[in-house]
C-alpha cells in the first residue's frame, strides 16, 4: 500500500492523502465513490479525503475477515503473538512519524502525540504476553467432575473508535483481539483516519495474513452496518455516552457481545497535606492537556479541610 508521507507538524501535506478502505490485503475505494474531507484542526486546511463506506463495503470487509478466521484461529497463541511482536518493533521504529500524523489530523502537540503512541504500544506488549496469560486451567472439582477454563476466539470483531486518541484507543482492542485468534474490521474516526492508515501499513510489514485485519472508513451508515452484520460476533466502541448507549442497546438486542465505553466525569480531591505546587500543576494538566478531549480531563476539584480558603487561593494562584 502507499505510504503516508512524513509531514512537518501542523502543516498541510504537499499532496493530499486519500484514505481508502483496506480489505483482504488490498486498498479498495468505496463502492459509492464518495469521500469526506480531512481537516487539520490547527489550520482549518484540508489535508486529505477519507472514504465513505456503504453496507456493501462493510459486507466485503466482514466476508474477508470471516474467510481468514479459520486459518488464523488455528495457529497457536504463540505463533499469533510472534506477528504482534514484529508489529511492536515497527511501531517503535515509526513512533515519530505516527506522532506527526496525530499532530497533523488531531491537533495534539508532539509530546502528547508521542505519549498516545507509547500508551497504545503498551497494550501491544501486553498482547505479546498472552501465550502465558491465557493458558487456561483444568480443575478436578470432584471425583467424577472436571472443569476446564479456556478462551476461544469468537470470529469477526468490529472495533469502532473515536477521534481523541487516534492510536491509543484502537489498541485497547486490536492487539488482544488478534492474538486471541479473532479477525478485525476496524472503523476509525472519519476525522482522524491518517494514523490508522499508516498503522495498516505496519501490520502489512509485520506479515499479518490477508483478511486478518481490515479497515472500513465512514460515518453512521458504516457503523450501523457493522453492528447489524450477522457475522460480526463482537463489537467494541469508544465515544460519547449517548452513542455508547445506542450501540450497547443495539448489540444486546441482537444478542451480540459488546463493550461500549462512553464519556467520563472525573473529580479531583486535594487533601490538607497536599503539595500545592504539584497539585496545581496536575490540575491544569488534567483539564487542559489534549485540549480536554480525554477521559482524565477533570472538571471538579474538591478541597478538603480548607476552612480559611488558603489552599484554594494558593492553588488558584499557581
């Protein structure tokens, strides 16, 4: 596939990138031939365009994943983890370029973007240890009864992710689902598809078989088609709470496994013996980091035992 070029942070690329779908190891334009502009939030300039997928595209991607599933799931966990270990090394080698893409399409600063990549790659490391973590067990609970605990792959898993962490959040699902033997259809946010387009290139370089990981781009129609597809056995979603509720309810009505994560409301507590300077810095970083677009963005500070208001004044001064 065509590589996403390195760009200077915050600037439009010299040529706009077209992000198509990736299905069964091939770059595929959407059946509709329709695209949505990709905008750099720092400059309001268009930096590319992303495919708007239809249910037809989703069906093609799910079919590719379903075709790849028998051979992929028949590998040992150790063999699948070996692919992920190669991918982990590629992420480390390409961390700077991935971070630059995050800056370009998401608007984070480069420090935040590098942390986005690093945190996502930590989950890759966890997935590489699954040969030891998911061995299962056999318990002889009585003379004539034996219980076996094991983890079996489900089949095709759909991962629907938001814009605020273009690398980290997709990797809450992808590495674990893949190493446990499932095949993936990923739907990145249409606002930040460039990062995952580069990630797909790295999965290719790591040698993952065709159809094991697929990517479809789009908006509501694409998401609904993924959730409703009868051969999608599980759905993971991260986004706003109202949409997470819709996704969860829809999956449960179809008797489909679902993890749907919504927004978070975090409170900070400052105790009487807190380090004022350190606390003040942490409070600001919490609500202002990543422009507040993260689950750890605290909106309430509760100060305990501050009858005279001294701690409040000191924190506000800092």
